[in-house]
C-alpha cells in the first residue's frame, strides 16, 4: 500500500493579475504529480498546503481541483481530501473549441477560453443585482416563480478590445456569492465551480442568430451600422442536469467566430 506523502514540488507559480489562475494551477499540479511519482490512490496534500505552495487563494485552488475532478484526474473523498485517479485523463490540458478533442462534457466559459489562449480579459459591469424571477424565467430555470435571481450585464474585452455584450441570469440559491462578487475581474464559471456544492457547467443548449445592432449595442460595442451582430442564447446545465445559467451574448461579428462539432 502506498503511503500518503508530501510531494517534492518545484517552485511555486508567481501570483498573476491576468485572468484565471485556476487553469494554470491545474496544469502545474498535474505536472508536479507526475514529477513527484504519484500513483492512483495516493492522497494529495491538503488544500491549505497546495494553496500556500502555488500562492493562490483557496477558492482558486478549489476551482483548479474541481476542473481536474471533471477530467477524471482526481476524486474527492468526504473528510479525507483529494485522491489521484488517473494522470492520463488530463490528456495534455484543457480541450479547445474546434481542435477536435473531446471536451469531457464540460462547458467552457469566456474566461476559460481566454486563459487557455493566453489572452487577458476584463469587463465593465453595466448593472448587476438580485430580483424576483419572472414566470417565464422560472419555467426555463426550473425554479419557483418569484425566487431570487441574480442578473448582470457586462461588456467583455479580450486584450482590451471589446468583443461582447453579455446578459446573465442565474438562480441565486445555487451560489449566493454571485451577489457579492466583483465581476469586473472575476470569472462567472470559476465562481460557480467554487460554490458549495460546486456548480459544474456540463451541458449547454446554444443558439446563434445574426442581426443588425440596436442603437444601444452600436454605442456600447463601438460599431457602425455595417457590422452585424452574432447573438448567442445559452442555457447551461450543471452536473445534475439542473439549469443554472441563462445568458444572452451579443458579439461583434467582426471579432467572433462560432465553431461546433456535430456527432451522431
């Protein structure tokens, strides 16, 4: 029987202000487990030890662990911590849109995509708050009419270029931290993954249509009338099949391309 041990790890990652450390932390952790000779069934160091070693917050560390759990690399054990399952399950990193690799049924967010491609993100929050959901929203999200709903409108940037105007609606009960998180820099999906219990976006119903911008969209997205908009509506479901996010994204057509894979 393997004796649980602390691994010999390389120097910690420096703290970075760029978007989404948790993806990089997850990648580094896998590399360190390989270098440390860990085997399936071995217990990982505690979350406190790992967060101090990588110099990241506990919420960032937990999001990284959750990502690896989604990929089948590690598995949690109540009151005992995290255990290694299969280092080969990570398959060299997070799958990217259009690269032909299976996603493991994980929905990738805007910030996830940016971090994987080395892009910086920021956002301007136009409005956010909590209100009672409408009857239509309650039917879509499968919650009671009048239940607390978190809503937010943001302008989102990649490398300081405006890309999308986004309108999010989520049941507050799944993640109360939504109401107090600063989403000018925080990732919505990272916040969901750090919830207790974690909310893991696994599946999304996604529709896209092209149209001309409204006057407000022209102003906010800084476009003239010749640039069409690509409008995406996404309903995301968690690991239990519960709808957790209803989002409408209005993309500048000259800065967005939709790619998808069709399987039988």
